């Protein structure tokens, strides 16, 4: 079991492992991403407490491949899981640790067949315990609930209440990810409700003091639990 998944299961059993960061890349950035963004990512990960990085790049498959190749080196050197958004076949070819799929993407069973049993497959479940239960029973490695707050990165179509995290943590050991407008200032209720991971993007990459400082701010909150 990847360390990323062990964290969620262990927290359920012992309630001692702190909630961690699930870091999502911006949907687009300059073509010179290579060194510049990789350096920003490395600095953020070096602050610790980041369990996973999801590449959510809206671009051609060729450019996604080039970017992923650079970022995989950063995450592997730091024992951080690297997940590709939406594209399980490409995730498998690139040697990613897993893939994240939405409700309108490829079905879970097909994604699992493409990436194999040893890879992570996470599923967006919006604000639905029913969708989450279906995903977990099918074998999903984690479920993602949201959006909990208004986000500058993605339009909020579904609104989730923190209580869904509390209910989920009481009925299953499958890790849950909270997503949507999460910052270091509003994340405490989600941690208290039982989120295993906080999916963050804009609050890190757009932070005035830089991504590394943003992760440090999150850690000040996360490590109190």
C-alpha cells in the first residue's frame, strides 16, 4: 500500500497521524514550466506534510507528458505520491503513482484496468455519500468531497458540508479528501470533521509569500491535530 494511502488508514485506526496536504497544480502555467515550476514545487514539498501532488494541467498530452516527467523527479525524491488528473492511460505510460477521476470521466473499473492494482485511483464524489460508497465498494483508494468553500480555481457546482466528512470517517476506513476553496484560515473545521487530506491549489500557488510559505502556514494548523 503506498504511503499516501497508509496515512489515511492509520489515521482512522489510531487518530494520531495528522491530516495532510493533497497539492494540486494550477490548470495552466507558462510554457517554461520545466525548471521554474519544478523548483517552486520542490520548495513547497520541502516544507513537509504534503502527501500527494496531482497534476491538473489543461494542455496537450505531449506537454502534459513533458511536465509530468519533470515533476515526477521532484516528488519521487521526496517520497510524495504523484497523481495525474483524468487520464489513466497516460498515467500508466508515465509511471505515475495513480490517477484521479471525476464523475464525468472514464468509469472507475476502466481506470483501474488501465493503471493496474498497484496504483492509486481516487474518485470525485461531490457532496454525495451514495457516490462515495459506490466508489469505495468498487475499490477506489480514496474519495474526494467538495466543494466546501468558494474557490478561485474552479467554479463551485456542488456544495458540501463538513458533516459529510464526519459521517464518512465513522463508517469506513477509506481515506477522504476535502476540496474546494480551502485555505490555512478556513481548514480547521474540515480537519476536525475527519478529513484525511486537504486538497489545495490556489491558496498555495497564489499565496503572497510564495508556495513554500503557504505550506508552512498550513502546517501550523495541521500539526496541531
